[in-house]
């Protein structure tokens, strides 16, 4: 399980160095291969490749499940999106870089742009995966969540 927050800098090539405390766990989970994808919250998700590939397998099995009369999206947690939108994020807006020997990951420039990430980023461990945020976007997101909760709004 991943938890905590780290302020990171990306180098001129767009690589970020993962904190040491996470490297071993990522190597054990998927031999240093990871997946990055855009989230619908405005950040990037970073997870072990094996976790990403299991989700992708479920997403791509949707046609076979539908043909068998089952709901292909019944066990997915993005309840507002269609299967096509899920596939767009999990397949189209993703990359599968490797963790290099120095503990760095190349963050695809298209994904960086989509999440508004420049030279500075915030890495949040949120259980089974990480979120990678532009610091200003994360501050705005936290404020929006606080306002919504203070007003008694729903998540």
C-alpha cells in the first residue's frame, strides 16, 4: 500500500525520480515496469504495470461479456462514464514506462500536458497506486473538496 506525499522535480527530459521508499515495492509488484494514465480528476495515475494490465484486460473483455449477456462494466468503479470513455483513459491516455536504474520514470509529455504538470509535481500515495499532480492544480482541487464538504455537498 502506498501512502504519503512527496514534492518532486522533473528533469529537463521529463523524468521524475521516485522516492526510495516506493522503488522496492514497485520493483516487487511489476519488475520496475509502471503505467501512467490521465485521470478524470486532472492528475496522472501511476501504478504497477501488473495492476494496470489487469484493469485493461477487464476493459477489453467487455465485448465478450456483453455478447454473453453480462454487464461488462458491472465491476468498474467509474460509475458516470461509458465503457468507451474508460477505454480512452486506460488505453489511449496511458503510457507504460520503466523505472530506470536511478529510480526515474519518464513522464510522457502528452500526459504531462494533459495534467498541467511542468517542472514541479506532487506525488500522493493513495493506496494501490499514486496520483501525480501539478502543485497548483492539487491546491485548487483540495480547496474545491473542502468547499463542497463544508457546504454539505456530496462527493
